[in-house]
């Protein structure tokens, strides 16, 4: 069992580290690829393959570690593996070693992600959406500061990352060794199982039908999440490279591209959270499309201007477009899960499909900008996301009245 052991509290720091990892990879992968004379696209894609492999390889191990009450030591061991890879990346030019290190980092990240979702979904329940949103905010802060740390400390950014992970691992392991296993964890697991068998509660504590989420809703949610992850990962993984190579920006100015995306995404969460108390989560999703689509077109238009005559106005327009895209992507991951859950109970297998769509989107986002221009990728993603939501407007409505007309839930979600 993991709830009450400090693992979920540690996830706030881990989410920050995870955001840092994405930011450091996105900024330093260009330098690493040049140093080792390898393809940058294959380097970042190897981490994406690890992200996909993690949920496939580790579900039984996660279930066992939770049942045995060894969640702290297990999480600590995973963090040590990730830290070891981070230390090795900055000290080798061997192509195979770099690919393997990035792959293992992907596996460890997706394993910890799956573990966190499992614990939140099973034990936090009606406050899960709020907690996931706070994790996302910590992730955004890490992604925001990472590009500048990498530029300022190009030889030590991976060591900084590894150092934080080792401290976190030692904290978890020390808590387990000093306090022992959590008390009555198997009884708590059985209680959680009993609640699952009776059906989930809604965001306000009411009872929902234990019927599964309709296939049409599930397909739309998975497709939307897949494309959304492409949009956000493309900026974090290739924003620095695009600005540096295609636009000729200095390293510091190029680092501001992914940083502006994460800064806007993080700040937007503090606006979205209170708004979600009064409106439908699907309405927040629909509104986010306005920001994402407008930002994508601003980004495309500004890059055309910047490539011709770079100046203050063009650069500010570019940063504004990136910031609008960050605000647009802000609610997608958490709010799509909440929106789907309003139609029924997400079964474990369906949650696995959702996680897989996230990781496939991340991997695709690491590859696509190496095949097509980053602004074009963002515009295509924004158009696709808008089309998916608007073609399922009955399942993801703008207004509460739309749900009332169909006999759906009558109270807005308090989750974010």
C-alpha cells in the first residue's frame, strides 16, 4: 500500500523532477547528439520507446509492490536507476550506451507515472483530480526552469537532476527503514477493492452508475489525449532546437521557447482550478481549444516574420503564441479523464489504454518535428483536437444544460 507512506507527497517533488527531465532532454539532446555524432531524433525517440514499454512491462510488479507494502523501497530503487542513467548520459559518447540510458529513463518515468495514477485513483478518489492538477503544476515548473539550468550549466545539468532524484530516493528508503511497513495496508487494499466493486463516486461525493464508459466517449478521449501529447511534447522536445537552428536564436533566447510554454501552462492551472468548481470540465476543455488554435496560428505566422526580419515585435509575437499554446494544453490530461468519468466508471483496462495513448503521443511528439516543421505540427494538432471535441459535442458539452437535456449528472465537477 502506498497511501499514508509519504509516497504521494514525494510525488510533488518527483513531478518537478520529471518536468526537469523533459526540459533537460529537450534542451541538451541537441548538444549530446552533436557530441556523440548521432541522430537527435533517434536519441529522444529512445526515451519515448521506454515510456511505451514501461506500462507493458511493470503492471504486475507494481501490483505486487503495493500488495507487499514495499511501495517506498520500490519507488526509491526506480529513482536510483533513473539517476544512474542521468549520470551516465553526461559521461559517455557511446551511441548504444546513450540510447540504452534514454530508454531506461523512459521506462522508469512511465513506471512511476503509472504508480502515481494507481495510488491517486485507488486511494484519493474524489480529490484525485485536484491532486493530479497539482502534480501537473509541479511538472510545469520543472519544465520551465530546466532549459535555463541546462544553458547555464551545460556540463552539470544532468548531475543536478540525478542529485535531486538520489535525495528523493534516500528520503523514501529512510522512511521505510525507520518506520517499517505501513500498518494494515492489506485491509485498506481490500476496502478499496470493495469500493471499486460497488461503483465510483462522482466528483462531489455522489454515486454514479457502475456502468463502463461508452465506447464512443472512450475512443474520443483516447484520440484526443494522443494528439494533445504530441502538441505539448513537440514544444518541450524540439522548441529549443527549432529556435536555435531554424530561427538562429541564441541559446538563452531559444531556451525561452519551451520555458514560455511551461510557464503559461503552469500559471493557467491556478486559473483553471477555481473555474472548474463552477463549470463543466468539458467546457474548460472546449475553451482551451480557442487558446490552442489561436496560439498555433500566431506561432506559425511569427516564425515566418522572424525568419525574414527578426525583431522585438516578431519575437514577442512568437512567445505570445507559444504561451497561448501552453495555456491551451494546460487542462487536457486531467480534465479529459474527469470528463470521461462523468459518463461511467473507467475500468483498469481502459485506464491502461488511456496511459498508453499518453505515451504513444509523447513518443510521436519526439519524432514528428524531425520530419515536419514544428509550427506545422502544432497547427495540425490544434485543428485535429478542435475537430475531435466538436464532433463529440454531445459527450463533451459547453453547458450544464446540455447534460441536463440528456439526463446526465446535474452538478458540475469539483475536480481539476
